[in-house]
């Protein structure tokens, strides 16, 4: 059976199993990604994105049906086909059981096309191209480097791309004291961290700040089975969280002019955002329709709210967003790798807020978002609540960051 410590989520044993299957079935140049789309106490839906979803679907089914894959019975999982409304491409469904539960937990796998790399299309101006997903490549390159090191025991091997980083990381982490024994690629399985409201506080994913198992992209184990979690980031714009807020900020409440939800009021109060101004921003954006480019300070009304917010509660929120128990590995656009051992003490000191500033789009330059700048000893943070989809009203909250 699967042992889980949170009844609303699957055990990490399942995540490890699925991550290994995805790694095994995607060979050569076939790229993939996956995410936990929804979770309830009785079901989990996983979206698997692949450049060849037909082959991926068939290969994943074969792996899941192998003897020993089902931890409860020692046999293969019983797989059934699953159809989805509005789609002609089906998925899979099967059941597992957590230790102590008297019911089955349903696992639903839905396969989606992954479009990465260079693509071209006809436009009025000729051809356009989409850049390759360098974040995925970074994960694959670093995983390849680690496997090359295990094979050669030489950090300067000509097949290792990030020689300097590996040399420094091995020295600072001391992982080689007991030998590097196992590499588990987890980055393809993005585990969601929704907002949690409890006792007047707001948390990202829950009250625990020990989040290594959740945010890991590559998990390493040494000869004594000690685990090291690596969370990989790429580019100038990186984020600690990306959570849905559609249910917290429903469109009907914008029409009414106030929010019924206590969670909506708590979240806005946490960042010092005025409810009336917040509603006005999105109604004005809807009224105007076409959005200008945002970000310039002269298109924003700037309000310093440091003295108005509860800094202790904001610190609690930030600690769960950033967390500890992992190594934060960041590849910048210039190709340099920066790394930080996110210990509990570093997290606590580095996330303490010192100033909070709200940026409201002006009526003359409307935008379907609001931004809150938060300064801490370690980070320049930008929290934004905005619509990431085709609509106007908020769909997500994100916490972007730059390390000082």
C-alpha cells in the first residue's frame, strides 16, 4: 500500500514511481512534462505533456501493467481507458490505496501535446518562431551531468556541461562523503501548492515550510540513503508560487462591488491591497478592453503600505512560499549557475519583509493585474494577482523573485 502523510494528496512513493516511469519511457529527443492538475481526498488528475503523446500513452500503460508495479498487490495496475468531454484523445484511470484508508484513490492520467522547440507558421510578415523551453533543457542537462559523474567519477569529464557548479555543489553539500548513489528526475511532475487559509493566516501549500519533497526537480541520494533535493530555476523571471484564485475572486463579486469570501478579504489585507481599488482596477480593464503594456512606473499609482500590513503574518506567508529543505539552483540568461542551500535559518532571515508597496494601474493605462513589491534581506519579490487566460478577472496569484 501507499503510505501518505496527507489524506488529500498521494504519497510521495507514487510520485517517485510515476516520475521514474516517465523518465524511462521518454528516451532520445522526446521531451515531456507533467503536472498534478487536481487533487481531492479520493482522486488525483495528472496531465502528461509529450511531443509524442500517442507513444507516451502506450508506453506508460505498459509500465503500469508490469508485475510489481502495484504496491498493494505486487501485481500490475488494472488500467482502464478514460474519455474526456470535448476531446477525442483518451487517457487512463486506475486505483491505488493508502495505508489505513478503506477506499480506493483514483488516479487519472490525461495526455496532452507538448509544443516546444522551434516551430514556424505563416503570418503576414513571414515566419515566426517559438524559443525552445530552456528550463526543461537545464533540468535534462544537469541530470545528464550527474549521471556522467556517477559513471566516470570525474567532474571535469568533457561530457559534463556544468563543471564549475557540480564541483562547488559537491564540496558544499558533502554529498560525496557517502558517495552519490541515485538520481531521480522529478521535474516533469510539477506538484501544485494551492493557497491555504487557516486561523487568519495564509499559507502556500500548507503550514509546513519543509518543502523539499514538493519543489524538487532532481532528487539525489547518497550511499547512506540521505536525500538531497534540488529545485531548478531558469531565466530572469522566476517564481516561487503560481496558484489559482478564480474561486477566491469570482466575477459576480466584482459586479457587486465587494467580496463575500472571507478568504478574499484576508488575502487582500495580507498585502495591504484596498478592496475597492482592487475591484476598480479589473472593472476598468474590462471596460477599456485593449490593454497597453504594463510595468512602467508612470502608469501606476504607487502606495507604500509597510505601516498598514501585518508584517508578522506576511512573513509567515513568505516562509511557506519560499520554504526550506532544498537547494535552490538558478541558471541565469547568461549561462551562469547560482545556488543556495535553503536551510531553515536562511529562509527565516531571508524572507523577513522590510517594505511593502502596492502598484495600482491608473485609469489612463488600465491593466488586468495589480502588483505588490516586497523587499526582504535576500529577495526582491513581486506578488501579482492577474488574469493569465483569455478573460479579465483574476485567475492566478504569482510570487516572482530576484535574488539580491
